[in-house]
């Protein structure tokens, strides 16, 4: 069965969006993704507070 990428509880902090999803093992994970052009930064976290902290401290290197 193919994995489904269903994000819910999406929030935005600056250029970074945080979405909640379930990984392959069924555990809840939080993905933080920068939406700025040519940035390409993203990361998965096990807690929402860690994802929010990463979003608040993220600085795009693209100018």
C-alpha cells in the first residue's frame, strides 16, 4: 500500500510552514518547510515545539 502524505494542522511562521503528518510507522511527526524561492530547507521533528523553534530561528541563505 503506498504511503499517503496527508498534512493537517498547517501553520505558518514567517516563510516557514509547519505541518503535522504520520510517518511510515504511524507516529505523529512535524515537518517544517521553508517556502522561499531556491531555499530548499526542510526538516522533520518529533515535537511541535521543536518545529516551531526551528521555524523561528531559520534564516534563508538565498539572497
